[in-house]
C-alpha cells in the first residue's frame, strides 16, 4: 500500500497537484490558505447494529405437531394405566400384561420421537417445548394475537442479539420481537446466524411475508470514534490524515463499517491518535504530484521532495544564447 506523508512548513504548503478525484468536502478557500486542526481520539463503546431479513412463519406446522404430540401423550397415558391395572389383577394371563407393557413402550417412543421432531424444527431452547407453554402459544397463534418469525442475519456471528425489531419492507411502524432463540439450522441462501422469535401481530405483516429486521450485538463494540469531518474519499477508499509530528501528517485508511451518531467506530487507530478534522480535504488536494514519493517499500524517505534545481550552467545557458551578439557579415 502506498503511504503518503505531508510536511507543513511555517508558510504555505508547497506540494504538487494530485491526479486523483478530490473529496466532496474540498473547497478553493480551504486550499488557498488553511491550517489543519487535529483532535485526539478517545476510547469509546457503542452498540453495533446488525441488519437481516425476517420471514413470518405459517403456524400450521407447529399447530399440527402440537396436536400429534398431545394425541401421543394421551395414548401413552392410557397404556400406562392399562399396565398398572393388569399388574393388580391375577386372573389375566401373563401375555396380556406383556402386550400392555409393549404397547406402553411403543407409545412412549412415539412421544419421544415427536418431541425430538419439535426440537429439531424449532431449536433446543424454544420457549414452548413444555406442553403448557406450547398450548398457550398455539391458542395465541390461532387467534391472530401472536406471530412466529424467522430471523436471518447474513455474514453475522452474533449468538444473542438484543433489541430486535421488525419493519415491513414497504415501510411502517417497527414491532419489537419479544422472545428470540437460536434456530436449529441456518439459511443456505444467506450464510450467517439465524433465530426464531415471537412477536405481537402487526399491521401489514402476514404469514409468508418478508420483512426487514434490525438488532444490536449483545456485546458493545469498543474502539475509537473517528469524526465524520475527518474522513476523505480517495481512489475509492476512505482515509484520515493522522498527525505524526509537528506539521507532519500521514494519510491512513479507515473503516466505515460501524457508523455512530458522531462519526465511525473503528479499531484502525489507537486511543490518543490525532486526526485532522479541519483541512483534511485541502491536504488531499495538495498531495504531491505522481513520482514525488518513494513508492517502494524500501524504507526510503516518503516525504515529498522539492524539485531539484537545474545545474547552474544549464540554467544560464539558454539566457546566454539569447543575449549573445550575433556575428555580422559586414566586413567592417
């Protein structure tokens, strides 16, 4: 990567022009006469937002599975009572008791398989694994009071998002997702992390609809906040001018991946680093012309160099030729 260092003398900054597009913040007034103003960056923390896609889930699959589990539990309870009754009766043959125990074991296995299906479909930490909670949720889903939603956050590793909110794609009021838990499988179309949630039914959102979802990471991001005024755009990248000494500045890349109210939270710079917040666009416009820098990473001097003066004899040769008398053809 090419690193550029600018030196400010006591007077104006004598640097060549730059052939790259200038920052949008550039102005002729700044370029004519300016003194860069720098501030020191301080440590900061901020809740980092993550965005994703929400899909409102049709509750029919959960309703049907709940009905199957309840039927299997009833059958198992009946088989258990039959076994207990046969054990207390001596007039029945042993084969009757054996058959009753075998049926009870079969019914217990069926209940276990259906409960496993429930966990595989909705996750090991779903809040409705218990029968009472599941029946209450099914009643709320059937009445239209509550909605199930799947949340997919692409390129995310967050395992416990906070402040999850859903908004229709066409715009509208955001709805808070009350309960969120990890989904047992992610989205093949959008690798990342996926969750299920339960939220109040909102206007314009029906089962099968897609929506926008925003959330915050569980742990706040830490670093320093680079003011927006310190950022300039050059060659398709975002940069800051870092003050490396008295009147000395170096242009360095800065990530804009985490915007905050006053600028951008980043780990690109250490706390205490001084960045230019006034005059950065003028510094960019005054960078030395191509070829004035040591582009090789060989430890050479990276500061702009003034153009070397021509040798004295070369400087005077042209004027001497112009002022020397021309030989005359007059014999006198």
